[in-house]
């Protein structure tokens, strides 16, 4: 758009023909920035939690919604304390976290070497990417019936669901992180006499490690979702199981309390991996 | 024979469209050669072939009579961007090639300390590359290449991204390195690619001018200036005469290249 087009019509007519209209004030444009001051950021972080909480409190206090559908925050807090005191919360938490450790751990053990190979070896990429790319789009939860037929309703099928849900995504994301290593760095390493295994271990791996941890962080969230899904279907312990039980007795306050716990644990996992990444990737800033 | 030889070297990335063709070049051991040429003349490809990173389509690259078949620590390479290992300290960067060579830790440490003192970065041994200026990073990259005591040091527009003053410092530094910093006591052969004709004439003992489409050696000019070259030599009549000669050759190649581009059917 030219300046004339941007101007209101009458301005053009009123303007002296020869010199053009004089600008009333200097127009300044501000660059697009993505940062705010530290204080503003903390204020916004608090609002991000407090505003939904306040809205929840307001809605349930208004009495327009049946407490059986939407319990008040205080009722949820009480239900949480009650479950914690009874010891069942700790036991369910331990069961769910144990499944995460086994399923997500196994998925990482498979996907990181696989993704690393895809990112470094010329033949591994065309060999693996089509298969992994297709498998990634099959929803893991659709495998639950099959997994139960294959592995029964015990721990194995739950761990397998986690592995299925995480392994393909993490493989492709690891391969992506590995491919970020600049070609020049690989070439220089070769001229310094480093063999290919040496370059893989001493150059590619350290360079890609922050990216690999980032991929794990994203997929840990998926694993945490899948463990609850697995426990909703067939389980005798775990947070997902506790939710289905609460549903049977219409204990929505308990369901809410468990959801809060799930959210907090997910956040804790995320923060832990963020800290690990910040430590490993100190050089990247 | 001792030194670097290219015999009938040709490179095609796309079959039938050579980037370099009929390149014959001999560089005596310990010589300093600068390769200049218009953009697209295949200067960097030439260097890549000496490094062993780019296999020639035809012809041979020989180092001390042995054919080059891949990269190795006898040919150190420095790019325009320093390409340091960002998670390794300066000292660990310089030590990388020595680790690959299997040098014991004590010997490694001694060689790294000596090199860092020589390049004036002893005080930054423990720093990460991200904290260094562009010139300092390039010094580390050169020290890292020199650590393996290469027979040939290949420099691919190493100062192209630096500001004028830093570039001047680095040019003096490279001259000094070539003359003095030799872990084994033997002066390395330096082959440097640049598009800066003043830099080429100031540094080299011989300047090779490449033509374009395809790249060929169009002229070799012996720089008949004294060994120790202070910066002021750039204002001497003799320097300016040689520089003008090189500049005219490169410009003529560039004009011819532009004319061919304009005439070529698209």
C-alpha cells in the first residue's frame, strides 16, 4: 500500500498539491519484541493460575451449578487431603509413576539410539523413516484392545501402551535434533583425524543432547497422558484407576483432586527435564 | 616429491557441468599460496578436494607423492565461521585432534598450552567459545588445526566475516604463524582461498587466479616482496602494482562471467 492509499480521502483533497501533506507527528514503529520485564512476567504467571481458580470459585459459589458436577475448590482440597491421609493417593501415585518409569524409560532406550542412527547414518534414514512415520499416526489408545489380547490386563499391556505412544515420536524428534549438527562441524572433525564413531560420540552426541532432552520433555507429557488412559481401562491401582472408582460413586470432588495431582506431577516432570536441559545445554546460550 | 600437487583435477556436482576443470597446481612444501577468483569459480571446492572432503570427478590430488583419498590430520582446515565445539573450552577445542591422534594427556596439555600462548589466547584456555570475539574464535580454529602439526594448512576465506581492524590483526597473525608456529619445527604449506586481492598479495608468496565457468587456473603470479612484511608495505609502489595486476585479472574474469550469465538462455 502506498502512503496516499493509506490516508483518509479528505486529507488528500485538503493537502497542498505540490508539497504533499505535512505529517502531524512523527510516526514511530516499535519492533516486535517477545520479552517483558521480569516483574511483569511473574505477575502474568500468577494471574495465569489465579484467574481460572477465581473463576472456578465464583461459579461454584454462585450456586448455579450442582456441586455434584462442579465441586468447590475447598471441597476438592478436602477430598485430596482425605485421600492423602488414607494412604491411597501415595499408593496410586507410586503405581502410576512406576509405570511411567518402566514405559517411558523403555521407550527412551529404544528411540534415542534409533533416532540417533536415523540422524547420522545415511542408510538408516530411508530405511526407518517411512515405517516410523506411518506408525506414529496410529493412535496408541487404539491399540489397547489388541494389547490386552496379546499381553493380558497386567502391567505388561500398560507399559506397552506407553512405549507405543512415545517411541515413534521420540525417534523422529531425536533424529531431527541429531540432524541439526552443522555440516561444517562434522567436516572439521574429520580433518582433525576423528573416525566416524568418534565423531558420533564426541561431536554429534554432545551437540544434539540438549535437543534430545527437549524431545524427551515433550514426550514425557504424552507418556503421562497415556499412563492415565491405560489405567482407566483395566487396572487395580494408579491415578487413572482411582478416577474410574470415584466416578462409580459420583465423587467428583475426588476426580478433581486427582486431576490436580496429575497436573502437578506433570509440571514437576517438565520442570525437572527443563533444569536438566539447562544444565546440559549451558553452552547453547 | 615433497609438497602438494593437483593433476588434471576436474569436479562435476551435476554431470556434464564442471565446476573445476583441468586444474594443475604444484605447491612446494612450506610455500604460502592464495587462491583468488570471482564468486562461482570453485575456490572452496578446490580447497575441499585438497582437504579430502570433496572427491574429484577426475584427476588426482597428491600430498608428498601420495594420493589424497579422504580427510586427515595432515591437512588442517579452517572455515570462514570458526566451527568450534561450543560445549568444549578453548583448550579442549584445541586438544580435539590430539585426542583423536591418541596423544597421552600430559603431552596433549603441554602442546595445547604452548599453542594457546603462541596465538595469544593463554588467558582464555578455560573459556567457552560463545564468550569469544570473532577474531579470537578464528585464532582458536587455527590453533586447533595446527595442533595436529599438519603438512598443509587450508584456509577457506577465514577472515571474511571479521571487521577490518580484526582482519588486519589476523593477517599479521597468519603470517607469523606460518613463519614461527610449527610444533614439529617444519613450516606448514598454506593454501588460502580469499576474494580480497589485497589480502592475497599481502600474505602469499604466490597468487593463483581462477577463471569461472568452469573454474580453471588462469594465471599464477609470484609475489616478489620481502619475507617479513609490515602492514605499511601495502602502500609501497611495488605492492600496489602487483595488487592492481591481480585485481584486473579477477575483475576481467568476473566481467566475463557476468557476460556469460547474461547471454545464457534461461
